[in-house]
C-alpha cells in the first residue's frame, strides 16, 4: 500500500470530528490507518477534539518546521504535526480534519484524497447550536461560509444525515478500500 493523506472536509456541524472518532474506533486494529490530531489556536472545548496552542506557540512550531500542513480559517490557525508526514512516507493513510479552502488550493496528487461530509442546512444549524462551542454570530458566519464551497471536488462523499454509526461505517469502509488500492 502507498501512503496518502485523507482530508476530511465539510461544513461546520456536518459531523467531521464525530464521524472520524467513531471510524477511528472501528479501525482501532489498523496500525496503517492513522487519525491525525489538529493543533488549533483556540481554547479547549468539550465540543472540539483538538490540541490547543497559543498564537506564539504556533509561530514557533511553524518557524521550526514542525508542521507539515497549516491553514487559517474562522479567525484561528490550524496545524498538523510533521511527524504524520513520516507516517505517510511509511505507507500509512493519515486522516486529517481539514479545511475546504485549504484543500481546494492543493495540487491533485495520488497521495491526497478528499472525503466530504455533509448534512442539511437545518442539521448543521441545529448541531452547531447543540454543540455550544461557537457564539450565535459565529454560527451564522459559519453557515454563510458554506456558500463558498458548494462544489468541492471529493473522492468520497458521506451524507451524515442519519445515525453517526452509518456515517462512521462509510468512512471506515472507504479507508479500508483505499488501503488495498495500489
Ligand atoms: N449523525 C449524527 N446525528 C446526530 N448528531 C450528530 C451526528 N453527527 C454529529 N452529531 C453532533 O453534531 C455536533 C457537531 O458534530 P461535529 O463532529 O463537532 O461536527 P464538525 O466537526 O463537522 O463541526 C456534535 O454535537 C455531534 O455530537
Ligand atoms: O475552511 P473550512 O472548510 O470552513 O474549515 C476551516 C476549519 O474549520 C474546521 O474546524 P473547526 O474545528 O474550527 O470547526 P468545525 O469542527 O465546526 O468544522 C475545519 O476542520 C477546518 O479546520
């Protein structure tokens, strides 16, 4: 198997973090499928699975070449530790909760796959409200931002509009299929 990055993208509230966590549990016996942690310049919150870093810490990480990917969105900076690039070189599939804007600007490559997770606008709004991480204004801005990404090119599209288990199975199946694709 050749290593690759799998960027999981989609609107806020679609269920990226939740689907990835559930798929990770389904794939717990697969050492060749790695779920990357994200560093974000945002305080910790129960509704977000990331490693918080300060703006200063982020600059230091960036300056020392410790990040293999980074992007800006929603007033934050997001980064992925360079050690995951080594996993890809070793033949692993590394799954990243990524940004639609960032992925749209990357060159097409067999080492890069995009999974889009979506849900209805009503579900997005309801889930973001229920998660209670972002202010009402921020939720409105995040919903409005979706108009910019109506048509992102994805290798796999998961509509997370029923149970989490269904969507997680779809992501796990996509990953296991990809792992055997030459
Ligand atoms: N299939 C689902 N059914 C019901 N609630 C869901 C489902 N998927 C995710 N959620 C909930 O929606 C909220 C947003 O999910 P999250 O994984 O944080 O989305 P994202 O990372 O895409 O912003 C969370 O409260 C999560 O528990
Ligand atoms: O360019 P976009 O596709 O809009 O995405 C920008 C960033 O926002 C999301 O993370 P974040 O944890 O801030 O939000 P989310 O979990 O609500 O999607 C997503 O994972 C990206 O890292």
